[in-house]
């Protein structure tokens, strides 16, 4: 049961990151530069192929002006 919930949260995270980035008018490259990570790393977050570190997770929430839990809803 936990695995399906984890997969759902990963899907929500990738979807929410894409939506929040677009609402903010930023490109993937701009977000990756603000996080000081590669474009490919950030792109993998939006594609659901990678999960941000805790530090980057918090930075993303701050960048988009949302609470951390909002990224997983």
C-alpha cells in the first residue's frame, strides 16, 4: 500500500512543480539556476524520474511561495 501512495506523491510532485513553474513564468533552466543544479536534474523532477533533496525541496517551496506539503498534494 505504501508503494502506491509513494508513487502517487511522486506523480503529484512532478505535476505540481510543472504547474507552479509555469504560473511563476519561469523556465526549467531558470529554476535550475536558482537551485544551483543542472537543468537535467530539475527536468527529472518534473518528469517524475528523480526526487529533490530535502534542501532543494524546501528551496522549491520557497521559490514558488507555497508550503512544502503543497508540493505533494
